[in-house]
C-alpha cells in the first residue's frame, strides 16, 4: 500500500494522527507532496518527523519561501506573517532540508510508476490543479511526468481522477484542509489495480489551535483551521 500526504503546514498533531492511522492500515511507503511548513506552529517537529521516517518529499511553495525568504510577496498578508515567523524558528538543519527538496520526482514504487509534485508538472510550486480541471490537461500531465500515477497537492482539496492513461490524485491537506471538513486528509493507493481511497482522520485540533495562538499567529488562520476552510 502506498500512502500520500500533502500540505502538512506545521501541524504536528494532524501529521502524527495520520501516520498512526497509516501504520494501522499497514501502509508500506509514504510520500509527501510538499508544504511541510507554513500556517501551523510546529514546523521543526514536522520536518523532523518527515526526516526521521525517511519519507520521500517534494518541495512546496511554503517550504521554499520559509527556507529562502524569497517570493514572500506572492502570499497573502497572513501567510506572509506566518512564513516570516516560520523562517525565524526553523533550525539551520531544517532550513537546509527544505531548501534542497526536489521540485518533482518520478519513482518506481511496488511496480507502479509514481510521479510526485506539489503544484503541477508545468509549474511545480505555484499552479493550482483543482478538481474541475479538464481531463485533457491531466492526460498531458501524466505524459509529461511519464507515470501511471500522478500525485499532487497545493489546493488542500482532495480528488481522484481515473483515466485510461493513468490515475491523478490529490490527497487533500493533512494540516490545513479547505474543503469544509476540519479533519486531516490523506490518500492510500493499492498498487494492484490502482485503487485509491481518500481518508479523513480526526486529530487533536484544540492542541494545534492553542499552539498557534500562543505563537501569536494570525487569528484568521486559526479560525480557518477550526472550520476546515
């Protein structure tokens, strides 16, 4: 079984709950589609967990901005505030870790050619591929990545599209869901038949909220976390 996670956004409570759930479901390999940090109050803990578990991960736009301090003006004001805070609290090793993450990967996993990217194969960090995307575009993405399964994130909204050419899946966001459901979201793929399942997992939301408030992070982002929007 292949596990896909994305958009953890500094939410260690959600990440731990998702990992525990995947262990119970006997997931063999976990892959991360970027944005380990940003928004949430536990960026170092999330980076350390990804490193400790040796999870393959691609770079997200928040990862890049927090590690380098560049492109901050691309983000909304509240996101900029958190990224500046995140950059200030990240330790040197985790900044380096984020700064050298690949922007896309194609791997052979359990007999499946798996492509990983945060945004899209055409714009790895910033393009939003929403559930309403045309199938013709997804087919071009699969060809571009030369893969059977393309996994991407960035929108924080889960979806799965099965095409003759392959499967495209967004597992949703572990730590900052935006589809109106406040529970963490991730995906599992059975490589035999390429069956995909989007899974929602309850976690200690109040603890994540309290940490954000104690860190002085924007209240709007706290409220969005509570509501899953």
